[in-house]
C-alpha cells in the first residue's frame, strides 16, 4: 500500500504506516521515501500516533492537508488516515507527507515579483531570553537564506553563519557545537566560514 501511493506522487512524497499494537518506540512497519523526514522502518511513533495510543479514541477523524515541519526545516503537506481492523477498532495509521519546500520557495519568489505594495512586517518581533536567543537567531538565519537546511549549498550556509556571527550568536555558551550540528558541518568548517568573512572585511 505504501509503495503504491508513493509511486503515484514521486520521491517528494513520504508514505508511512504505523502499527498501533507495537511499542511506541517501533510503530513504523512500512515507509516509502523515508528521506523526506529522515525516518525508517522500525522507528518510533509521531505525535498523532502517541495521541491515539493514549486516548484510544474509537472514532477519530482523518486529518487531511495540514502543514508540518521536519527537524531540518522542510515544510510538508501532511494527511493522516486511520486504519481499522475487521471489528472497527483503530489498529493503524497511514500518514502521507509531501515535501512542498521547493514549491513554497517558488511561490515566495513569484509573490515578490507581482506584489505592488510595500512589504509589511509578517509578525510581531519576539522577546526572548538568553536561553532562547540562539534558537531564534538560527531560525532567522534560515529565513534570511530562504530555504531549509536540507536544501542549502555551501554558499547558503556561509551566508547563514555570517548572519549568526554578526548578530552575536557565538557569544552564547557552546553555541558553536549546536550551530555546527544544525547545519550539518564540522566545527572546523564552521570556524573557517567565520574566518572567511573576517578576511573579506580586511
């Protein structure tokens, strides 16, 4: 079933089947195109699966066409369908996650070209403390580049890290480790990007 659905939509469509009779750490019994979310067969339950396990809702409603976000920043259009056994009890969950990150980038570029109005502030600025500041700056750097980390090339990552450096992100304790992990690079590469910016200024 999973492979048949995925074949219709291509490699950007992830199809996952969860077995609710299994331990929450290992509910995924079938998955196609797991690279979309970085999961594989044998991995654990998602939020919606845990919720169903806890509530044991006898008549949950399918949830279609809502947005989710992966840890590396991909935006997915998701649908959740509940699977019932011969007795009508919910025994599994079918999830379909379509990566629309590239489509959103195109939409943003087209909107900017056709817009005739002055740009407006999208949302109020956040007030953050020191513990939240690094996460907030990392998200701002991703917005600045305009694409999720999974789609960034070297030039994009350099741009993001230069933004973080200019805005004091590296003043936060152990920020280098966290930033390197987030962008999928080594500490050596991270600091070479910073040094390259300093050399450009010289």
